[in-house]
C-alpha cells in the first residue's frame, strides 16, 4: 500500500492588532508591518514547520485497501518521525540535509511502518512482522515465527463496503472473515481472510541483518514481503535504511465510498484514533 504525504491548507495573513498601532501619535508607525520584519517572521515560521515535519511528525493519506481493517482508503494518518531515527527520507523532497541515519533503531514487531519502496521511491505502509534473524513462514494463512504458530483467534466478521472489497453481494456491503493475531511480544491486531489464495503459503525465509519482513493486514490483497520488489507491486524484504516513520493515529477518515460533495459520507466508522 502506498501512502501519500498530505499538505494542509495555507494559513491566512496575520492581522495587526497591536496596541502601539492604535496609540495616539503612532498611527503612521502602526499602519504597516515593515516588509523586512514580516519576511523574517515568515522565515522563522517556515523553519519551525520544517523542523516539526522532519523531527516530530508528518501527515500521510492512505490510498488503498491493503491494510484493512486497520486502515482504509480515505484515512489521513499521523506518523511519528523519531522512533527509527532520521535520514534524508525524513526531509521533504529528500533534500540531503541529513547524512546517513541519526539514532537508528529497529521497529518492534507489530509496528505499522512507513517506508520508501526500493524501486519506485513511493511511500508504502505495512506491519512489521519479522525482525532481523527471525524465520517467517505462512501455511494456509497461518503465520509462523521462528517455528511457532502465531496466536490466531477468530473474531466477528468485519463489515467491508463494496467499494473496497474484492467481492460483495449487494450494494449494502459484505462481511469478511477476521482474525486477531497476537505476536510473541503481546502486540495484537486484526487481519482479514478473503479465502484460499496462493499467498497463504510462503517461506520459510530468514530475515537478514538490517532488513524487515512486512505484511499487510488485508493478507489476501497486499503486495508485501511475500513478493519480490517491483514498481507498484511487492516490496521484498525492507531495508531499514528506507524507513520513514511509524504510523501513530488516524486523524481524519473519509470513507472510500464517500462523496466529497456530501460531507456526511466522509467518515468511516471506527477509524479515528490510535492505530493498533
């Protein structure tokens, strides 16, 4: 699943409401802000926003369904920048402001990570499953880590809108089988199972140093580490140097089936808040 950086609306001009501008004898001095002072203010504001964007957090838009039910097409998320360190990928337009990676760290199992595709340089989002040294395998859709089956419990079927489902009967929506996986570190999340597919069987493969094995939560419709890296497709084993950040929360959700002209259709139930 690719993610798109989201750029907000530009703020309007500031109004001059200082008391000096309204004091007797100071009208001439208070009517206009000197151009040099205003330019200095804009530069400082730009630097603050840029520093926040590089060091702290940045918004992204979700354009596909490979992370259902955790994330849906139409979600706008906030990703933190510091958990895995900073690199030039943390900087807008990949400007070479940072050499190498500062304070690098390995994701925890279960983290929802944003990373750069190794070939087309697009931002992708998946869940980190296998860390360096782990042996990952899938059999009949069951995930195995280091020879042991990951706990997988059936939960209530997920309601999925036909606009984002592969096959649904009727316009009202459909129910898709859902399971709650719990990784060895206790991290739990819900995955979808659309039935028997070739990618239900994979591996085993050992994750080499400096790499990650990632999967989408919509297991049967995710081009992830089970597939070789190719533009617009699989990502292979993800190099940690390509990490951009960690997805933290859904800030706004517009249902993929919604109509921009009808605000009541924007919001998808249950997708506002922290990302599991």
